[in-house]
C-alpha cells in the first residue's frame, strides 16, 4: 500500500536550515505528484511546494520562494524539502502527500495519501 514517512524536523533558530525527507513506498515516483504542505496552530493548511514525477517540474508558494527547494532521489524513492533562511512563521507541522497525476499542484484538495507529519519549530 502507499505509505509516506516524513523525517528531519526539529527546533532551529531564525535564519537556520533544515532538510525534510519524505520516504515513499508502495508506488514509484515517476507516476505521481508529490507535495509538501504545512499547518500551524490556528491556521489553515498551506501548500508549500510540489514536484511532478513525470518531468520534475516544481511549484513553490510565494512565501517560500528563494528559500526552499524540493528535489527527488528516485533511487531511494524519496522527496526532500531543503529549507533555508527559516523564519518563525515557518513553524508548523510539515506533511508530504501524493496522488496519481501527471503534473503537481499545491492548490485544491486532490491529494489522496498523507504522511503523519514532522514538526518544524523556528524560535530563538
């Protein structure tokens, strides 16, 4: 069955960096769209970034452009989110999600499978 497991979260000071990992099993990335979402207390879920298995095209939310980078290691069936120049407003639980699609999106409600999340806290 499809399974996604996030890791790499933690506590970091403003301006610091973290790399999140999403280990996928039960499917091959080339046929799926993979996305990172986040949700902070009292806020709605926000799409952060996604990558399309078909052609490696990517999308980023305006709030993270220039700071975050999404990438894929197909040999490991893993998707990464490199987060640099972190801000307190980046504090949230970060989730990876997937669905069968040719191209990805960070809007809408089309993602079928979700990981359990990893906590990122940016604080002094």
